[in-house]
C-alpha cells in the first residue's frame, strides 16, 4: 500500500509470471470499499508490464 496526498494505491506482489484476474479479489474489494483509492498495481515475474481488468497494472519485477 502506498498512501500519498490522501490517495491510497493498493499493491499486490505475486510470484508467478502470469496473474489471472481471479487472483485479484483483494485489490478489487479494496478499491470498491475505499473511496480515496487509485489505480491498483501487481508486481510479478511478467517480462513486460500490461494493463489488466478493472484498472490494474501488472508491473514486471525486472523493471523495478
């Protein structure tokens, strides 16, 4: 979780290369229940970053 200027940015870290949307129920629930939440992020072993469903970005650990 990152909190900046009153906005919450939820983050999940996954150990797999591919992450299905079914594995993001925690992020989706957080975004639904917290008013000041922004786009969520997943950090995984994916080789390239990409946008997932529900305004979630999957970032590559290799780019951090």
